[in-house]
């Protein structure tokens, strides 16, 4: 995990702010960073950083 990093995202259905952890994964030799978390029971969100 990208230690201690978080992203504040907005729930697309309810407009509330959520705090998701930021992760890193090596894919085909390239390090990718993304935020992921759960909005509600069984509803998960994944976000990529803006470029």
C-alpha cells in the first residue's frame, strides 16, 4: 500500500464525501496508483489519479 495516503472522493449517488485508501500495483513493470473503497454494503468505488 502507498503508506498513509488517502483520497477524498464524492459518492456519485448520494453526494457525500468518503475517504478511500490509496494503493499501488505493479502491472507489466509499470507502477499504477489508485484509490479504492466501499461506498455502502456491496458498492465499491475505484479511482485513478488525474493526469
